[in-house]
C-alpha cells in the first residue's frame, strides 16, 4: 500500500510539472501572438492553435490533480450533518459515481480519439488524436485517483472523513 | 420524463456530495442514455468547451492575480490605501476595504483578493486592537469587489455562456464595484466605533504622494488593461496575457518575486483554472442537453408567467440566486443557471449586460454567506477565527451588500452609464 501511494504521489508530481510547463509555454506563445499582431498586423495561426491545445491538456490533467487534493467544488454541508455510518456510505457512493463517470468518459474518449486520427489540425497539421487524447488520458488519471480515494474513504477513521470542498 | 430524470438525478447527486462537475456530467449521461444519443457526445462536448480562445482569459487572469499577490504588490496597494483613509474612524478597516478594491482591479476572483489583502491586514489590525472576528468579517466582505471590479472571472464566464461582449461586461462592473466599496467604507465607519480602537494621525499629503509612487506600477496596471480593452487594442484574453507579463516584470523589478514563489503561483493557477474549467466543461454538456430538450424555454415561459413583469422577475432571480449562492460555488452557479434564467430575462427586455452584472454581484455575495462561502473559509484560515464567529459579525456587511444589489438591479444606469458613454 505504501509503495502504491508513493507511486501515485510521483504521478501527481509529474502531472503538476507537465501542467506548469504547458502553462509557461501557453504564456510565451500568448506573448508571441500579441507581439506579432502589433508588429506584422496579422496574427499567426499556429501559436493560437497550440495555446488552445495545451490548454485542453492542462485542464484535463489539472482536474486530476485537483481531484486528488479534494479541490473540486461540491456541496458537503448536507452530508456533514449525517451520523458517521451514513456519512461514510454517502461519501463512498459519491466517489463510486465519480469513478463510474470517469470510466464511461474514458471509454468513449478512447473511441473518439481513435476515430479522429485521420483529421489534421488546420495550422499545426498534426493528427487531432493528439489533442482529443487529453480526454481519455485525463479521465484515466481521474479514475485511478478515484479508486485511491475509495480505498482511503473505506479505511479512514470516521472523524477524518472530509466533507468540505470549495 | 427526461427533464425529471436529468434534474432529479442532478439534485440527488449534489446532495450526496458528488463534485458539481461530475453531477452535471453524470445527469447528462442519464439524459443522453434515455434520449438514445451516443455518450461520445459528452467527451466531444467536454473537449470543445475547452478549445476556445475567449475562455483563455480565465487561466491568465487567475495567474496574474496569483503572481501579483506574491510580488509584494498587495503590500504597496495597502500602503497607498492607508495614507488615504488610515486616519479615519475605523481606519484600518477602511484600509482593508479600499486596498481590496484596488487589488480587485488586478485580480479576477474574490478568493485571491481576500488572500492577498487579508494576509497583509491581519496583523496590523490585531495590533491596533480590532477583534479578530471583526478583522475576518471585514477582509472577507471587502473581497466581494474582486469579481465585480474588472477583470472578473464570473463576468468572463457569463460572457462566454451568453455571447455578450466581455469588454462591455467589464466596463459595466466598474461603477457597481465602486458603489459596493463606498457602501462598505460607510458601514465600517459606524461598526468600527464599537471596536474602540485608537485613531492614527493623518500622515499628510507628502505621505500620500510617497505611497502613491511606491504603488504606482501596480496602480497603472488596470489602467493599461482596461484602456487596452476599450481602446480596441487588446481582446480580453490578450489583456490577461499582458497582465501576467506586467505582473512578472513589476515583480522582478521590485526584486520580490522568487523562483519558488513563481512556481507556486503557476501551480495554484493550474489548479484553480482546472476546477473552474472542469465545471464549465460538464456544464457545457448539461446546457446543450437541456437546450435540445427545450427545457430552458419551458422554464423561461413558466417563470415569465408567474413573474408577470421584469421587476418581479428580477426580484425572483435575486432571491433564488442568493439561496443558490449560499450552497454553491459561484463559478458553477453562473454557468449552470445563466442558461436557464437568461432567456426569460431577454423576453422581458432586460438589458443583457445589466443582467450579467446582477447575477455576478448576487453570486459574489454568496462567497461571504454561510455555509459555503469561499471568502469566509479564507478569512477564517488567515485570522484563525471559526466560520461561526465570523458569521456573527459579518451580517451587517451582508445586509449592506444586499441593499447594493437591489440598487444595482433597479437603477440600471449605475451599471450601464459607462457602457453607453464608451461602448
């Protein structure tokens, strides 16, 4: 269990580094588009497109980190008033729902990614599978972290179960 | 039948503490399954919502706010506010309120504003003898201008959902933000008497000039950003990118921005953006599904019938959103309910920009009302005062904010005058 947790920690840190590097790249490309629009009076198509694609990856991978850190907005007030047993049951149910949703979207996301392989993006001229791939990859991480959360929620002492979230 | 299934499952999932984004997505899955539509559309829609240039203003404005709260700018803005209003009765309370409004012009979110200004004001207010509850309540309430004074994450979301010009929405938010700031300054003047704190001397106009010079670069930023947007030089997204660059340059110039702080700023901005956008993605699917089922039109004509006219309709909207705001994250609420409430507002001939401002002010108030008010959580973390005891002190602020909301709702020129002059 310790080893698995360690591995998941590493995966989260890797995602964080990837997201931050994407964000830095988006920022530099963004500056480039603004500068180009002023100097040559026309915007370059490829940075604009690349920023949007990096953003897609950033959101899906960032969502997974946010899930592991219990940061996704939820309404925890009502559950927090439940007695311990029901509270635990409700939280586990909520995580099961999340895991099921991530699984479904991951499967359909894989189908979609495979189907859009022949499509080529207008400016960068890469396969759109590279962009759509963010959906199943992000969902896969979300699913893994949801399973980890299920294990935590079923084992943690009642008073350590988190209900808040912003 | 499908309508009942979608909304029923959505509400049940929310009550059971399923994350809002998942609740939106899951109830959409149920609706699609009942309508016999391939679930692939969920993946498709979630993807295409992100693939939008106007929405990119959100991560960049969040990042700009994070960088500016680490770069020593909040301290300089507070210094300038202190030289202006520090000598008044309840001086430091007034400094917190005015400083928050200055910071609101750099940042697009309430949470960032409370964290930045609260972090600077907490200790000085404690030393001057303000009760910690009063400090917490004041910095939390002052943060409400964060999402009203442009830039504003809520107004960007509203603009993207409805297709209304984000530039117009920003312009319309300016005067309501100032109104809220002034009304809270007045309230603080009366509340602070009971705090029994000592007064400080007026430092003189030389001090105003000195602190103005110290805060000059942060104060110049909103001027550049806003004049750039209205002068047609930047789109809001480009303005957000320029804001990040500006924050970096000023932070480096002041030698207050370390590499570690910058890394944290980027990381926090990644997480906040992901949380907002994950909801936006799922809400995109949900809104699409209810629209093809003609649900907003149905609700809208039903609401139009019971309201009868725009005045009653706006009152109903306000009461409803105040309740929603107590329970739900503001960004989630604005993307979910705009698609439902907006069509009826249009059928009553309410100005779309005004409607955006009303919704944003209303949901901003939700950030200081229990049980789920994000400003309260942050103020509580900064001051180490429990949410319960902040609530016992903050209610006069909430009443004044509701009064402001009614003024903004029923005197459209508060929001729209600037748009008519410059728009």
